[in-house]
C-alpha cells in the first residue's frame, strides 16, 4: 500500500469520526431541547434587608406578614442572630427596591437594603463551598466562560 493511499485512509477516518461526533452532538441537543418546558422559577429573585437593631419575634412576624401581602413576594425568612430578613419575589411583578420602599422602610425599624457589591458578585453564590469539587469546577468554568 502506497503512502498516499495510507494518508487518504487516515484523513477519511478522521473526517468520518468528526462527522459522527458532530451528528451525535446535534442529535443530543435536539433530544434535550425538544418539548422542554420553561424553567419554573426563572423570574424568582432574592433580596436581603439588614436591620440595625434587634427585633423580637412579634416585630419580625409583623414585618414578615406585611411583606407577604405585597404583590410578588413569595416567601420570607428572618435570621434573628444576624438581624437579617431575606425574601423571595417574582421580578415580573415587583422589584427589590419597590418592596423595600413600600413595606420595610416604613416599618419604623432602622434598616438598610443589602445591595450586592462588585466584590461579592465576583465571588459567586455564597452557598457554594469554594473548596469543594463543585465549587472548584464552577470557578474553573466561570474563568473560561467569562
């Protein structure tokens, strides 16, 4: 067998593999996307309010009940140890500043709406352990993508 024929066989094999891998990828994407429903909680966001004074359970409960009555608010959680109120809301119906201005700012308790700083935004999700495998993988993919 001549050298030219061997090169032709190798090139044909490489092109064939490339075609098979491309076809497999396209079929996989088509199967995964076909009939896919929209993400259920795609418009749900979280917001945080830091209270400057400790609140007792009745005061916190009153604020939470007032907050739950606001259009778009889904759930609330009050962290008594750190005097932090966290709530989730649908961003199609309301926004964090509007909810804060409507309910918490007028509650009579000194508080500040927590706004994520640029440094905090670069650190990613505060729940992910950056030393875990998933945290390291997320950081690696983030560096490649961003």
